[in-house]
C-alpha cells in the first residue's frame, strides 16, 4: 500500500477492526477468585468518584480501568487522577445527547490520550458548555495501544480481566439499582431505567458475583462498589456495535506528571424551578492539594 506506513496501516486496522477476545477452550484454568483490589494483597484501584449530575459514565469507566493499569504498571499506589471531562467532550460527547460514543473515546485514547484532572477538572454541570483543556495538555497524557471486545461468557470475561485489567461494561439496569446499598445485587423490582457503563475489576465464584467499580459516589452501594450476581449482569451492546464488554491494553505516556493534583473541595447541590420544571444545579469548588489555592 503506497504512501502509508506499516504503523498507519496497523492503526487503521485497529480502529476499524478491534481485537475480539473469546475463551480459548472450556478447560482452561481460572482461579475461583480474582480482583484488582487484591493482587497479592495490593489494591491497584483508585478512589471512587462521582459523575453526578452528568451522563458521563463511559468516560468514568474508561478512566477507572486506565488508572488501575497505571498503578500496576508502575508497581506503586499513588492514586493517579485523569480527566474524565476531557475524555468525554473531546471525542464528541454531549450532555444533551446523554453519552459519548465509547468507540470514539477508545480510539481517542489511542491517538491522543487523556491528560490528568488538572488540565480539565470536571465541573459537574448537567448541560453542555464551551470547553478547553489547559494549554500544554498534550504533554500530560496517558495513551493505550489497543482496545477490543470481549465475548459474552464468564470464562472469556474472567480471562480478559486477568490478562488485560479492568473491563468496561455496559449493562441494563432497573429502578431498584438506584437503591442498592450492599450484598449481592439481583434485580427484584422496578421498571427498566436505562443503560449504564462501569468497570469490572474482579469476580468471586464462591459468591457467584462480579466486583464492579461504579461512579455514583461513596454514598451508593458498598462505599461506591457493587457486587452483582453473574446472572443479574444484563449486558447491553453499544449502539449496535461490539459486545458491550471492552478491554484496553498497552498503557503508556506521562503516567505521573509533576503537576498539582485537583480535588473536589465542596460540591454543593441546589435546585431551582423554571416554569414549574425542577432543575438540578451543581456548583463545585476545586482545591489544589499541593499549592493550596483554588483552581
């Protein structure tokens, strides 16, 4: 193919035809328990975050997987914090539309990567707005070399989870999911509420459940975490493409930038009424933990 390098060809093939993981055979050995929260006694996951009040779960799930892989690659716990807002808006996400195309976001991670939170702190706004990351964000990014789909079988998902890190999964959920506060979740009541994207970080055959990191804050679930019965995880395909279960691989880049970390100091939730319609407004103050000034 004249005029196109081997690297470019590989990139094009990857973005158009992502790798697909299947279980090799039904007799391959898998441990009865595995979790990225306990790899030889080390928890490689990062703290629970809260996406409210915006529908940015795809970006939060991808970042959850990335941050875990970053710590595992460096072999230390330093709680990296990547910008979910950047990964949501720059690949074309919209609050009004209610999502970012997960395929576009994954391809964006290959081509451009995502910078740390300090480049674009999440303003937690329930509407679209003009956005721009800090100048020079391109030098503070973390990238991946590939992504792919995982077959809808427990064996394939467990295998991919161990070999590639946390998986990004889209699941259907029902009204009772909002009120989950612990134990092994199984749908019991309520209407179908929609779809939600989270990061699977482990599994437990004895309890017959997946261990999942959500992005609804620590007041939900088990301090923000979910244990869901294998049979209760109803996987939804993305926009008619793929399997609804994604892995990412080949994390590299500026894994530990020497810049101030940005933390939410005090989120304040207010309600207002316009023409008798109830609107939720969120105002968030940020604090630089290293320099002690508002950003």
